[in-house]
C-alpha cells in the first residue's frame, strides 16, 4: 500500500475514513498517540470500548494469539480495534510474525489493526509497511510545534500569549513530549491572566531573551558583548552544551553562505529572502522555522562577505574539536574565545 503523510492521515481520520491496517513509525511518539486516540474515538462506541479494544506487545504474541486477536468478531458493534505496540521487537522468523503477514494478505473487514513502532527504531519495516497504511511521524518544525502547543494549551484551559508559546518552543525545542511536560506544569497553575513570555520564562527556568537562539542571533548580529554575557545562563540550561551551541552557529553560517551567494548575485530585499527560502525548501533541513531563518540570513548577508563566513566556520570547527577533547574542561572559556574571535571582523567592518 502507498505511504501516507501525517497531514493526510489526520484529515482522513477526522472525516471518519478508516483503513483496515495501520503501521505507525518515526521519531514523534506523541503524534502517534494522537492518531491512535482519533482512530479509537472514530471507530468505537465509548460504552463498548472495553469489549472491542485489545492492546498487546507484538513480540509476546504467538501464531494463535495473532489469529485470535485479528479475527475475533466485534461485540455488539460494527468493528473492533487491535493495537500492537513494539513491532520492532517482532523477529523476522517468529511464528507470530509469519501469521500476521498472512493476515495482511486478507485483513478482516471487522477489525482495525494499528501497528506502532517505537521511536528508537529509525528504519521502516518494509514487510509490515507493504500490507498496511504506513505513516511516518517525524518531529514537527518549530512553527508547527508552536501551533500544536497553542492547540493543546486551549484544551487544558491554559491561555498562552503568542510570544509565550514561541518562547516555550525556543526554550524547550520542538520535542512534543517535552512541551507536553512543561504544559502540564503550566496547567497546574491557578487560572488567571494569560501567560506572558516573561512569566513562562520564569516557570521553565529560561528567561525570555536568553535562549540558545537569542545567543546565536547576538553573535551573528555583531553584538559580541551581549553574546559573551549570555553564555553563562545559556550553558546552564538543561540540554544545552558548548557542542550544541557550535552546531547551531555552524548551521546558521552555512545558511548565511547561501544568502551571501544570492546577495552577491545582486538580489536584495524580498527577492533575496525569496531566493533563500527557495534554497531552504529544496533541502528542508530539520528543526528550523524556514521563514524566520530566510529573513535572518538575508538580514545578516550584507555584513558577512564570503571570507568572513569561511573564517567563522573554521573557528567553529576548531572549537567543536576542542570541546570534544575529553582533556578540555573549560567549555565556557572556549565558547567565549569563539565569540570574541568571530566578533573581531564585525568591529573592523564598522
């Protein structure tokens, strides 16, 4: 069967269009659970769910279990749902898997089977995918993670101002599990005024204006003093390291090189941003808000000639190697040196 995108899956499910067998894989487990919940809500009467829903670990099933689960008739309903988790643990030559592959050739019209592969397993199981509606659940880009966050917040009665949602995503990242955890903390607060970016910053421990991305912008804007000042608070945040900062900076420098190439061709203003956006969409790197990145890279391009970009990339590479050297412990010192060395050309240009 042809694969289906996440967007088309949710559109079809919300219309009530259900298929006989689904195979969910990919890194974003929260969205898999959202899809499962939607299928259960569409397929089963809540009063009869206990009779018509089975959830099992695939690796623990033998051939008889598989046959019984998939072919049992629903009770007082049109269909039943079987959820098979941990299908990555289904070894190739087990009798349970062999029985299920036979089932895929002629699935029951009365049963919906959902196979779920854990996020730790990257590859797609082609045998399972070929007989099912296969959907890959990839992490959302930041702008879509922000929309998801606002939608979930409204369900929990949490009122987030747009800049507060943006700050939460910039602080925590696009991982929906981490965002859900932070949102649960916010939901436990007494109902009151909408939460601002400053208030959210206090609650999650990352103050507004002191995220990894704020540091990166200060470096590339030429605000060297501010970038150095931000380092202690940014490095102290959970999940942030010198290597992560260098990686974010290096990615931006590569993008800046693309923007500068278009700039040197004579493109300016909106034409420059459009060209950079087109380059971004051609490769679709993960974890970026494309519109914001295209705008930032285009804004920085005039102050970053190719020679300066190449020099900064060499400095970032050398710092990355030094940070990964287990004999070096002064992470903050290395990052400060990097910021100061990159900042020198901006002073000369001024």
